[in-house]
């Protein structure tokens, strides 16, 4: 196990949650190694946003290409299944969406744990937002804590890692408010849409959640 100059590893996407974590950690003076995953998702535009944010904040990063389509998932982000649109918030907040990628965070965290152990980094962060971002059960604090326990059981006794989920108990609008206080321009520097158009479509689940958060968070939608 080698000792890295980095203080933490971050699972970084182009969305509101992990971008806010990145900005906060940077403001705290931490050196953060950002892992950005290209799993052939429909919202591949988020990869470019994530890389741009890491560069802008002078944080090291790596784009990791993996194949999550091998299992035959019908998830609309990695298959030809149609992306859900025009669902109301009752539907979004109560049912598993077509955008659910089976055990995605478990897979991505496994990469992060390996990277952290190899480089002697004791903290892993993610923008895990509980069920506030939809019915994604690998986004919840109980899952994160269970994974942290498994990670420490399955790695060298000389290595100890903490997996941090600072937003797991927060509404997305609260995250936006916190981010605005430190100057985050969500309209310019984040991408949430499940489509790759020139603008956010405003119809997919992620766009609707984004619009609600930005409006309740005291700013206009981007």
C-alpha cells in the first residue's frame, strides 16, 4: 500500500449532488481524486461536466470505462428501453424508475475501495442522496454503512476506510442551498438530464427533480 498525496476519493458525476461534495471538499482544502465512470450511460454528457469540474477545481481525476450492459439489464440508461418521461412526483418518489442501474453504486464503490487501498487513502465520498433522488436503494445510508463494513472486512488489516455520504439525509433543495452559499453555479456547471440534448429536456425524472431542487433552493432552473 502506497501513500497518496490525496486526502479522499470521490465518485464524481456531472450532477448536483457529487458536484456539491467536490466543491465543499475543495473549499476545505482537501486534495480529492475524482473517479468518473463511463458505463455507456445515455447521459454521457455528464462525464464531460464531471471532468470539467475536476479541472476547474484543480483536482486530479480519471475516467474509467466499464461495461454495465453485459448482464442484459433493461435499465433505460444502458439499454434501448425508453426513458420514463412526464411522470409526476408521486410516481417518481414511490416507484423504482426505468433508470435504475442494478447495484451500480456497489460496483462503483468497489473500484473506489481498491483505488483507496492501493494508494493509502482513508476516505471515500459520494453524492449519495438516499431516496430523495428516486427509489435507488444503493443510494441510502444503510447501504453505504453496510458497504463500508464489507470493505474493511475484505481489505488488509493495515487499511481502514470510511465511506462518507454527507447528503444521505438531505433533500436535494437543501443541497442546492448549501452549494449556493459557497458559490456553485448549478446552471453552468452541472448536467442532470437523462438525454444528451443541447438543453435539459425538462421531462425525464432527473430533470423534474433538478427543476424542483433549483426552484426550492432559491434559484432558477438551468
